[in-house]
C-alpha cells in the first residue's frame, strides 16, 4: 500500500523542449514551485551547455544548438513555432538579439 501511495505522488510531465517531448516522472512539489519549464533527464543540462532556441510569440523552447569553442551560451528567438501555429520556416528564422521583443517591433 505504501508503494502505491508513493507512486500516486509522482506525475508524468512532458519535457519543455518541444523537439524532445519525452514523458518523465516529476514530483508535484516541483510543478508547484517550479518556473513552468521542466526538462527530462536527457535535456536537463542543455541550457547550461547549449544555445536555447525559444519562440518569441509563446516562449516555448524549440530546441538547443551546440555551443562552439569560446562561444558564450545565449538564447535565440524564432518568430513563431509550431506550438503557436507557426511553420518550420518560422522556426528557422532566428534573431541573434537577446530579447523576445525584437519581433514585436518588426
């Protein structure tokens, strides 16, 4: 019975990296007190070691790009992503600016 109660406390969560979308177990406390972005064990270290590609419209994480030697980790923004009715072409056009508002002005 105790094992069953412990299992019920864990929840499945989808990886915030939309290119991954793996399901993994997460504690409800992590969901309550987290930032809303949760990565599976495979993607967990990527924000520290890869560039993040994020949608400027809905702020979804689209994917990660490897960092070249002597390059600083940064976030690149796409105009739209497939999560907010964008196309693959929208996801390819990246901005090198470090803020999402760049597309609001154009």
